[in-house]
C-alpha cells in the first residue's frame, strides 16, 4: 500500500526534484523555504512535492512535484497532489498557485486535479533558465500560472 507524509525538505533526494525542474540552481532558490510531502510504497520513495506556504494570507505555491519514471501513469502523482491539497486546506490554505509550461502532460494533470489557468508569463523559461527546456521537440518559452481554490472544490 502507499502512504503520503510530510517530510523535512532536506530529506528529499535531489534526483527526484530534478525530474520536475532540470536546473539545480532554481531548485536551490526555493527548496529551503518549502514544505515537503512525499508518497511512499512500502517505505520506498515514489514521488515528492515542494510547496511554499503563506499561512497569513491563506495561500501556497507549488514549486515542484515529480514521481520516478517507473511509477508514471499509475496514479501516485495524483494521490500525492490530492492528499497534499487536502492537508493544506485543513491548515487553512484556500488557494495554491503554480507555474508550468504552456503544453505537455503536466497541464492536463493539473487541470484534472482542480487547477485553472490564471495568466501567462511571456518568455519565463527563456529569461530564467541557463539551458533551453524541450518537451516533445518543442522549446518551452512561456509559463502558465495555474490556481487551485479550495472553495471551488467545496462547491
């Protein structure tokens, strides 16, 4: 069986974080200020997420979520995201924002879990990453900002 639990962010191995964000320098910028949640199966790490929480304003930002490739398509990422969002809502967080590319599997993944497109940041990946990021032969240039709101789930 599997279990989702909160960890100290330094307990997450860098290799899993690099699956979602290919630039270690970018990870190092946000990692220290984030809460970490992870999904385990029989004590084996399957996936992890890093989320910065602003309790005062009831907001959070998801910076990184990934599962190891051998577990893709098996529902572990969805369970991790859903249980993390539920835990944040229990702590009074009413909205969670994230940034992602404008295309790819992750966009439909987030939308299936209640996130909606909020805005576009033009040239984000061109301006903020040393190396270009390609997916399916297409370069990521712009970032979509998506938002999950607890009240939309409560309805």
